[in-house]
């Protein structure tokens, strides 16, 4: 956000200083400049999923007038490729739906000419935001939390992470083929991850929910189920014992359907945990009450032969020492360890050690701002989707297969987390190397801001909390 505001200020200043010399040419350009009629289809296709009344973006782009008011900012943000938001770098493989997020050179120049020509309104017909047509098979089920929830950020922050328990009341094993979220307060629902709670996690989720009288629980890094209790057993599995992801969703998400022919298998009696990230940046009053719902499509497993997707986790150790020259009581690894035990219990604090073991690393190798881990594929896999996860100190994340990039996010933003499905699934085979590499910035100027002030730097370990870190690659795979 700070970068966004600064970029706009610079853009406005440049525009103002250039005005006097250019008045003649720009007047001439204006006569030929495109009007709203020409740019509206681009905004309709690539902006209004977020930029509409009640959408997550700060203004609507559905009318010529509102677009005109923001024309300079629009020209700048599109030229800098900050908008529309698309996090994967150009070195990532093609993903489904990316054409709806990346402006073509022709569209960019059209927007630039529209803005510099005075953002003329033309016929000014308003556009409506069309929903993406869904083609996945199955019965649609809307799942709503038992109660509305008032998101609030503690300690002067602007984010709240809340987990809601949803019960699909499945009496038979079924595949999820599509998942989307119907945000009730679209302006604050920033991203959502749906987890399948099965086995022991059903009991855990019910216990957490009961403790909150059915209102759900705070869950920053993950849903807070048994997965935090790492053991050598869970480290040996693809998912490291973590709950299966059903889907990740962000507003304006390009596709809600899982790849054609695939589904996530959920068992009779399973629960869905909906982790909602509320961003309260535009709602400082924190008065909004939200009861967002999840729309899932289910196909009974007995009636179909879909390919079951499962989660393959690729974590790397996080061992971030204090920046050079900083010395305080929280700069030792022991202090970070004691802090984790205090916050999450002895079980969670086993994770930093478990990760070194999983990644065959010595502590000295793992320490530093860049970390990576390689896992050897133990059977033929087809990789359909990929996601990366870090917290607030993350800068860059890369996931590769034998050195071939599957996902690279060169400018990590915690606020734009999404899962990406490949245009063409990628095959891996026994003995292949899957690697995740993360770069962090733990310097004094890049610390999480609490109560308007950056926290003092400290030694940071892998952990669930806002001020802890993670380096996690996530794949959606099927056995071949
Ligand atoms: C996926 C949702 C999404 C899409 C798609 C999107 N935007 Fe945005 N846009 C946002 C959000 C949210 C913000 C507020 C800044 C932030 O949180 O990063 C924003 C901010 C902006 C801003 C800066 C406003 C300000 O004052 O801070 C401009 C200009 C903008 N968008 C233009 C566009 C244009 C033009 C398109 C299409 C070509 C587009 N956006 C597509 C979500 C989106």
C-alpha cells in the first residue's frame, strides 16, 4: 500500500509538471483519444471483478465517471503492472486464467491514450461485472458459518484471520469439483483457504469450535488442527500430516473450478474449515459484521472416476538471525525457541528441528535470509496446481522441479496469495527433485508493523503467528 500511494504521488507530480509544454499536443491528441467506450471492455474483463461497488478494491470501475476520476492513477498502476495484480513472474509457466489478469501491450497503450486524452466518456454506458461461468459437474452446496463474525485486528494491526467450521453433512465420500466464496462484506474479505478436516482433525475442529461457542477461532498461519503437532511419521507423508487443501480463493480469483477431470476427495463425515483473512485497511472502524459463505460442488465418489488431487507440501527451515549490528535479548535462537514454546506449546516448537531433519540440513547451513529444501519424489506424480506461502518478511519464493520453475513470485505480497493451476499439468517421476527456495528480509525496516510501529528485529523461526515465518511450497498432485 505504501508503495502504491508513493507511485501515485510521483505519477501525479510528473503529470502536473509536464502539462504546460504539452498542452498543444495533448489537445490535438484528445480529439483522437479513445473514449470510455473503447476501454470499458478491458475494464469489464480485467478489473471489475474487484473494482465494483462492494468489491474489494477502493473504487468502482463500472462507470465512465468513476473511471475518469481515477484515470491518472489507472494509467500509472497499469503501466507499472501493479494492476491488475498478478504475482507470478514472467519466468513462471502459463497458468489457467492468467490472460484475464495480464494486460496486453495493446490494452496498456489503449488505457494510456484514454487517460492522457482526458478520459473522455463517449456514450458512457455502465458495465456490469460478469461472473465467471462455471462448468464443473456436481451438486452445488452453500455452506454458511453458524454465526456472523465481527473481524477485529488486535494490537493496532489491520488483519484478522478467522477459522469457521462448516459441515457439508456428507453421507457418502464425494469429490469437490469447484469452490468459491460468496463474501458478505466483500470490502474486507481478502483471501480464503478451505481445508478438509478428516479423522482426528474432525474432533480437533469441533473442540476448537465448541470452545468459541460456534463462533470459530483465530488462526493465522493454518487452521490450528493436529498438523502443528509434527512427528517423524507426519514428516514422511506428502502432506506432512497437514490437512488437505480444498481450494484457495482470493477476490477476483480467475477460476473456481478445479482442473477438468479432477476433484478433491472428502469423506463422509468430514468437515470443512474455512480460514478467512480479513483485511481491515479500508474499514478502520471495525464495525462490519461478516457471514461469508462457501459454495462447493460435490460429486459422489461412487458415481464418477475423477482423478483425486492431494496436497504435497514442500516446507523449508526458517532460521532468520537478527540483521548485522542489531543486538537485543531476542536475537538468540534460544529466545525464539522459548517464545514459540510459550505461544504454541512444546509440540509446535519441535517443527524447526523437524524441518532441518526433513531437509537434511545443519543449522549453520539453514541460517540466513535465503532458505531452501529439496524433497525427492517417491512415485510418478502429475502436478496440477502450485502455491507458495510465506508471512510478512517474505520477499521472493520459487518452486522448481529438477531446476525447472513451477512458480516464481519475485515480489511476494502476503495480501495476494493464490493457488495457480497450470495450463498443462506437469509430470514428475521417481527420483525427481522438488525444491522450494525463499528469500526473506529481516532488516529493521522490513518488520511487521504493530500499533503503527515496526517491531524490533529478532531471531525468527518457523511458526504459526503473524510475527513468525514460513517458507512453504504447496502442490496439488495426483498419482500417475
Ligand atoms: C483481484 C482484484 C483486483 C483487480 C482484478 C484489479 N484491481 Fe485494482 N486494486 C485492487 C485493490 C484491492 C486495490 C487497493 C490496493 C491494494 O490493496 O493493493 C486496488 C488499487 C488500484 C488502484 C490504486 C487505487 C488507490 O488509490 O490506491 C488503481 C489505479 C487500480 N487498482 C486500477 C485497476 C485497474 C485499471 C484494473 C484492471 C486493468 C485493476 N485495478 C484490477 C484490486 C484489484
